[in-house]
C-alpha cells in the first residue's frame, strides 16, 4: 500500500513539473543607427553558458542569431539578473561582412519591452558569473601549414586581366587577357590579328532576295545584287512558282531578262536564291605549277606540253611553245618582211594579209587618233559632247544606243523608273503625306496611313488608326479583327530605372511605375459607377511576405482587408449589416429586422458585434423583444407598458465548433441584464441574425426596431 501511495506522489510531482511550462521571457526591443544617421542593418550573434533560471529551468549553452532590418532589433531572452546561478549574454554585431562591435547584456525580468540601455553591462562582470563561450579568434593564412605555398603556386591575375577574353600567360607568369577584335585570330605568342585571308571560306549563298526592278507588267529586266556562280544555281520564283531557265527567263551576269509570256505583272512577288563563288581566293606567292604572285600567277615553264590548244581557249599562241600548232605557219612573214610592214593597217585581204591591228603577232606602234566618246567613231552612240558630271547610259528604242545624261540637280539621286535611269528625289516613295514607311512581308518599302499615321503639324502619332487625337493614340480601329494592346517590358539592363515616368510641363515627375511594378504618384482618383467600383483588389490567400507601414490589401482566405501600421498587420472591421427595422402592433413575435451572414464567411478567431435599439409607442400594453443568432435565442426580455426605450448589445466569438456569445440589455426603466452561452450553429451555411418583437396583446401600441448594426472584426495574429 505504501508503494502505491509513493508511486502516485511521484507521478503527481512529475505532472506538476511538466505543467510548469517554458520559462518566462523578457522582450528586448530597440532601434540602432550608424554614426551617419542611417539605420544599422545586419545580425546580432547572442551567446550564453548554461545557467538555471529563477523558475529552476535549465538553460543549456547555446547561441542565437537575430537579424536587424532597417535598424530594428527585437528578441526574447530568459532573465539573468534573478538566475539561481550568475549569468549574462554576449552580443556581437555583424554588418558588411565583419564584426562591428560587441557587448554584454544582463537581462532583468520585465513585463514590458526593454531597450538596450536597460540590459547593457557597462562595467566589469561580477565574480562567479557564468561567462559565455569565448569569442573565436581569426585564423591567419600563415597559421595553416602549406596554405601560403599553395596560394603562391596558383596563377595570378595580371595587370591586363579582363573578363570574357582569351587568356594567356605573360612573361611574369600571370594571366592576362588578349586584346583585339572579335573577328581576330589568336596566336600561340598571345598576339591577335586578322585571320589567314588565304584560307578558303567556301561558296557563299544568297537566300530570299527580291530582284531589283519595277513589277509593272511591261518591265522584263531585273537585276541581282550578286552574280550567281554557277549560273545554274539560280532558283527564281514568281508567286511561289519556280521559273525555268532559258524558257521563262535568261540570265546574263546578274541580269535577269524574262520572256515575253512570262513578264511579271503588277502585284506579282519575285523571290530567288543562288550560290556565290568561293569568297576565299588566295593571295601571295604562287607555288607548284605556278609562278609569280596572286591574283595574277603564271604557268611555270615546262608545265604544258603536247597539248592541242582550242581556238576558244583565249591563250595567245605566241606565248606557248606548242608541239602541235593550231595552224600552219607557211604564210608567216619573214623577219625583214615584218619590219617592212611596221605601221600597216586596214582591212585584211588577199593583197593585205598581215594587218597589225588584226594580227596579235604583229606590233602596232602607231599613236592612236583622238575621237569623241559620243561621235562618228562609234556607230552605236547618239552624238553629243560630254561635260563634267555627265553619265553615259543606254537609252532609246531597239536597238538602244549610248547617250549622255546630264548631271542632276544638287541632292538628287539616280534611280530607275523601270525603263531608264532618271534623277529623282532621294528615297522617293510616292507615299501620301503623314505615312510612316515600313518593310512589308515581301521585303518592299510600304505604307498604310490608315493604320500608322504621323500628323506633323500637331506632332501626333496614331497606331492602328489615323485619328491623331493625342500625342500618341494607340487603337486598332478595324472592327472585325482589331485588338489594341500596349505592353511595356523591362530591358535586360533595366536596373532601377523606372518602366514609365509622367512629368508636368516643367519636367517635374508626377508619377512612375518602377521595375517591380509599383505605381507611385501624388494621388489616385477613381469614379465608382453603377457598372463597377473604382477600386478592386482580387486579393491573395496569403498575406504578402514583405510588408511596410501604409500597405493595404485583401486576404481572400480570411475574406478581410488588412493594413500595416507600426510594423504590425491589422484587419479592417466590416459592417455586415446596419439600418432601421419595422414595427410590430400585435401579439406573436414578428421579424422586425435581420442580417444574413454568408456561408463560410466567418472564421475561427473572428468576433461579431451586434447592437440594437427598440422604441415603444403607446402606454396601454407591455411588449417582448428577442435577438437570435441563427437557431439560438441569445436574448428574450419583456418590457412594461410604461417602458419607452430599450437597447442592447451582443458579441459572438467565433471558434471551430460555433460561437460563444454574451449579451446585455437595458431600458429607460428596464433593469440591465446579462447573459452568456454557446451557439452550435454551423458556419458552413448562411447564418441569420434576427431582431424580433411583439405586443403582449392586440392594441394600438407599437414596438419599433429603430436601429441595428452587425460588425465583424476579422481574426489577426501579431506575435
């Protein structure tokens, strides 16, 4: 029996010890500044040795890191001044990557927050006090065996080191960056320069080119920007249909001539692609079977032998030692005959076989006779006298002849009208005034001044229309497919520069949208209409992670608006219902007013306040009045015939199982009464707060609900 009693006592003692809970804490709260007046930001590292608190709680040796944001320090600590063994705290302040200062704290018990001056130890520590862990000393590089040697063995950055460049080792063994252009080649000695121009780059390609020329239905001649090589590589498309060479068109150099039946008509689209010759032709000294230097090397001696040279090979016979001549030399003149014919000219004939102007084997030492460029010496010219600045062009009918085109006026450009070269305005477009040119899908310069228009007199640009109603008027006025949108996107280097800024006529900033999407302005004004409210916040199920004094938002899960003041989040009270009621003039309880609270609107932790006022008109009979919370009657009282006014208030504290309510009421002569209870009405369904009243019997007296108000105070935790 004694054993059982002892066991029970020990269990009771253990239970009492467990019920003791955590030790009490003292709050230390202060604001720290730097000497220049700016807020201190960083962390404070707090350390302590094991000690026993005043309530016998054992506090183990440990440390705590507390952030200091914008100078604000707030921490909860176990008091040390009343500890059963001497103790205090060591605090070290870190900022900008190093320890700024340290101090010691002696924390007394306090129900109100203390400042740093209340806990800071300014003198020496009392003997027998438990000291915090010793502050760690910094380790020097030389204290680590081998570290200095290892660091010295690694490559070092040289004076020319730079990021995003090719590195090389300089004469001091350091890493430097190689300077040069992005297209340069790097050599083994660390220098940079142009790459080897002798290397062949292979053939080039031109894709998606539109041949130059007027697409008019009559012009058949078009030109390419380059010469196709080989010519057969040209792929020419008209409206997506590939044209056939020598049937639909012919190619000469970079000139395309369409056949009569295939001439492009107005509105046709021409596109082509072709290859180019190898762009990497070699330069420098020739070798192998060649002598001399590029680009004009010669065939080395003895390379060609026993070869029949074609008449069209373009090789002068006199330059080659041929084993197989192209014609007989039986009629060749002798050396003295050649000397006697020096200067001979004219037309070859049976009696004039050796004409120096026709036979490249002869010499012609005559001084050429002067003749006009556009004169009788040429049968394909229109006679004229060129003057400075003239251009010789082909003009006229069939055949065209060479003629002069005088220099045009100053600041004029040479261009084609589809048939001839003409002087015209530079960049002449023929577009209507106010048109803004752009390049269309076919690569041509185009305009659409009904959709993109510049009104120069008033300096107004219209996009999507030509209304010019504002400096920038963006609106796609096309009814069937018009869609207007304006997007401003931050650039890669946006930094802290605002996305948008509005200025007054003096250049003073009025408002801005910063890179984080925050709008800042002197004021915001909206106008609520019957169609929509001027302000709507769709809200979020959780509060913002970063909050500052003055913030205001809607929490969708709590269905409450919240604000921040004094670095705390606060909810805004909500008037759920309010107004006047009706009157009852006979027996039987009648609803004089009500307030319906939506399903799932109230949350645990909310508080609902209900206030009401009744008046009794007449003195013949008494009356009764009731207030109900859903299906629960929380107030039911009777008033005497002489009672004129009654009022009351009730509150409901919402919890997970319903609501705990309390109510009080009074009258002009009706004694004050109180009540309290619990209502288990489900909050998952709409809940109605009813205000009822009746006369005790039929009478001309009335009982009127003069006013009622139902206010919700949403729950909010602020540790």
